[in-house]
C-alpha cells in the first residue's frame, strides 16, 4: 500500500515542484527539485485569469447544484424506500438507468436542450444539468432509508405531523451521515468537472476555475509552468475542503450505501 501510495503521489509532486521552475528548467529536469524558489509562475497565473470572477462562478454553481441534488435526491428516495408498490421499484430502476448511462452519450441532446431553453453560456443552465444527476444521491439515500426505523415516522404521524413536516422535521435530520458523504462527493465532482463547462460555457465572464486552466492552452505553444501553477490554484480550495470533510466519508458510506 505504501509503494502504491508513493506512485500515486508522483503526479502531485510533479505538479507542485514544477510550478517553482522556469520553463527551461522544467524541460531540462522535470522531476528534480527547483534550483531556487520562484513565484513568477503564480504571479503570471493570477494575472492571466480573472480569478475572483471564476472562483465566484465555481462557488455559485457548486453550492446551488449540490443543494438541489441533496433536496431532490432525498425527496425522491423517501417514497421509493417506504412504499411497497411495484411502481416505486420501477421508478428506482428508471432513475438508475440515468445514472448508468455515460455522460458522453447524452452530450448532443443536452446541448440541444439547453439551446432550445436559451440557457447556453448561462450559469443557470449548467446548474440545471448538474442538478439532474441527483440519481446518485437517490441511490445512496434509499439504501439509508431502509436502515431507519419506521416507528419514528409513525409516532410523528400519530402526534399530528403531516407527511411533509414528518420528512423535513423528523426524517431529514437523521440523514446527516449520508448527506455529508453525498455533499463531499458532489462538491468535488462539480468543482473539478471540465466537460460540461467546456460544452455549455463560452464567455470569460461565466468561466469556472477549471476552464481557466484550459484557457492557457495555446495554438502553437504552451507555457506549461504557468499552467501547472494555475492547476495548483484551482486544486487548493477543493483539497482543503476534502481534508476538512474526509472523516465523514467512510462513516457515511458504511451507514447507508450497503443497507437493504
């Protein structure tokens, strides 16, 4: 395991070390330590991209998309897990088909749909696309629901709680472990995603941070040292988020994903 971990860390070592080198030094000795600490690549990276606008776009898209994924996934999973009618099993299978389809197979239909809705090059359109992937949350939630006792909900109903209030005031707070896990995975996916912003966003004002890396690709030559510095800047927020939240991942998955 230690040897495998070292191999997996080599690309990250390559990424960070070369941000402190000149392009010539990077080409000559890519895996060697820099002869001197040089922050010029980071300065050029910040000057070449609209960092704060792109950071705000990424933050807005990620936060709203994850909120929609959690709410829609939990609300859809609740009746599927609690109702015994065959139609709900069919609905679960229907949603899982959408989860199993590769994203590449629906790129053209998605593009045409957003074009017809006049949502191309619009953050709202990208949020709509990301929110449609709530079927992953649905799958985890419905497994977690099967491990929750129904007696709690029945007691709330007897006390006069409506189904709507029962879900939000009694059931949803019990979903904290699996909700935390879903939030972690979805935040990392939406923040780091390149495919959908590349397809649906075209103006610099609506670019996400990941798109700023692609913007550094030139037609005839690339400043790889500056691009690596841009990648580090893009990765830092999500790495910090992951380090803070990582302790919840295993607990959330083992408490919900394997039940039922």
